[in-house]
């Protein structure tokens, strides 16, 4: 895909097609995420379609998004509920700590713990949908393995957090970016996440029938 955009095959039509795909996927993600309890399967579908269709050029972005979402939304809702509960607890904890007496000795201990929990939740937010799009686990195991990968590859996770934070900041400041940046962010983050995933996936010896994600 990148060769088509920036290489000798690049053209105005190619760039516009590329941009259109990002817009369509971002809008689909926004619509699919509106109930909130579908945030994990919708984000996983976004990641899945960006990697499979835009990077590996298998299928079309919209078709891959719809296919993944329709097959995985049931388990994804349960995962979303757990994710939202954890997010609420982390948010409430941080809110409570910042309203403590700042002269208290415990304040400095709790603020470090709260910020660390906040960072872990940020890691989880990046890894969980991507892990859900690639692996097959039970609901709780998705949470555990996502955090395990994120913490084990801390440097990659911090870089992804910085990139994601910048994108979220732009979307909150200029709302029009909401119709393009979600897909762009998933696409960009996939370069770091796919390197991590390859360490946990078994590669078949049949070179002629490799799964699309090994290409």
C-alpha cells in the first residue's frame, strides 16, 4: 500500500482512495462504538481491517470491518463491559486521589499508585482490541495477556501511548479529525503491535499457505 501511495505508482487518485478508506473505516468505527458496550469489538474490527486490507491488501476495508464485527460482537460486548468497569474504577481512583489532602504522607504514595494504574489502563486500551482481533482466548485471558504483552514490551507500549495521546488530543481539539484519525491511528500503531504479536504467534512450516498476517 505504501508503495502505491509514495512510490512510482503513486497518483492523486491513489491518495484519494487511500484517504477514503481511512474516512470510511473511521466513520464505521464511530457508529459501531456509539453504544459504548461495543467499544472493544468495534476497535478490534478497525484494527483488523486496517492490517488485513490496507497493509496486507486482502479484501476491502469495509467488508473486513463488517465481517469481523458481525462474527465477534457477542464476546466483544462482555469484554467491553469489563474494560469499561476497569476504566471507571481507575478513573474514580485517580479522581479520589487528587481530592485528598495533599499534605498527607499517603497522598504521595497513592498518587504514584494511581498514575501507574492509569498508565496500565492506557496500555490495555491500546493492546486489548488488537489482541482481540488476532488471538483466541477467554474473556479474562484477553485482559491478562494484553497487559502481559504491554508490560513486557514497555518501550513499544510507551511509544504507542505517546502516538495515541497526540492523536486523541488532536481529535478533541478539532472534531473533524474524528472522521479520519481513528483509522490512521490504528494503521500507524499496527507497525509496533504487529512486531510484538509475531513473538507470540506460531508460524506454520507450510510457506505456501501462510496466514495473511505472516505475509
